[in-house]
C-alpha cells in the first residue's frame, strides 16, 4: 500500500470531519427554484427561523437537477422545489439518501397561451409545449387526456404517463417537450404550453389566467427535502414547524392565495 497516499487520504478525511463538526448548527443553507418557492422562503420561512436565532442563506437554482446533488453532497441543508414522485425517482436513479420533510403550499401545473384566449382553437396542428421530465410530463398528458385531445393507452399509470403511452392523438396536436424552465419562453412560438406554477409565476404569468389548471393530488404537492440522516435533527424540525405555523399560514393567504394549501394548513383554518 502507498503509505504517503494513505496519510493524505486520512488527513483529508480528518479535515472534512473537522469542517462538518465546526459548522454552526444555527447556519442554514436552503436551495430552491427561482420564483414563488423562493418567495415563500424569503418572506415566510426565513423570518420565522431568524427569530429563533438561525442565519438563513437561500440559493436559487434554474433547473431540477443541481438542487438534489447539492443537498446530497452537503452544500445545502434542505431544498424546496420538487414533489415526492420526482424526489423518489431522482434519489433512486442517482443512489442519493434524501427524504421528504414536509409538504408545502403548491402552485399547480396549468395551460397558458399568449396567442389564444380560449381553448376553441385546439385543432389539427396546434402546438403544445409540455415538460420533458417524466413526472411533470405525465401531469400534462393526463390533463390533455381529460380534455379529450389525446387518448392514453388503457391501464396507463397516470403518474408515469409518457408520449409512448399516447394511443391516439385525437386532435393531431404537435407536442413540444422542453425543460420546465424553458416553457414560459415557448409561449412566443407555441400555441399553448403546460407550465409548472413556479416557473409560470416567475415569468410574470398569473395562475388565474390559466386556461386549464390541474387539481393537485398529494403526489404532486411540493415538499421540503433533507438528507435522510438529518430528518430528525433540530434544524429540520424547526423548518417543518415554521411551515406548520400560523404565521406562515397568514403569509400563504396574503401572497399565495391561489396555491393548493396543505392538510396542516387546512386544519389550522377550521
């Protein structure tokens, strides 16, 4: 065995261990997607945590890939941008030990257009942009099936539907799969686009202007994710408590009124 290499590896491991040990438990770094979920953190959650003595840094990402890798490697203490289906699949595909901490108020995926004010113009050749990631594409395809524009194959799992599951394109719609963050821009060219709520609002679109809006199931409610090993740590419990608080419910009612509320928020309102 190379003794010099062994010593270097041991020294590096000790340094990493010392860094982890030296981290102030009251310093939190939370990753999120640019837009409303970042706003929820900034105006709702961060002030609550800071009252408890935390120093909170919020980092915004423009994709759905980096936040989970950053969380897994320890650059983040938590992230806020995804639903449980995406988290589970991403974690399994990349062998990451990440877990759901708590669900949060969520903006639905919806259909928007800058060219049409109604759905009356859905006809042969109509172009519709939709997410290209598997879980969000499924949401769009299910909504199209419900509208009678396409027909999905029998026994298709609505949580896993993809373009391969389209049995009949009844309206001969031109489907344009794109990265979720690019969908608002696609409205310049496409007739319509299914856009995730966070990216819609970040681009200036209003949820009330959507032509079709999904009814969010628990499977698609966004969540706070943490490393599985951290799920029961004090900082994780404090983050969850901040979302469950009446203070954050008031912020939700004031700034995110069109969002699907969580079960714990609905319980507080009763």
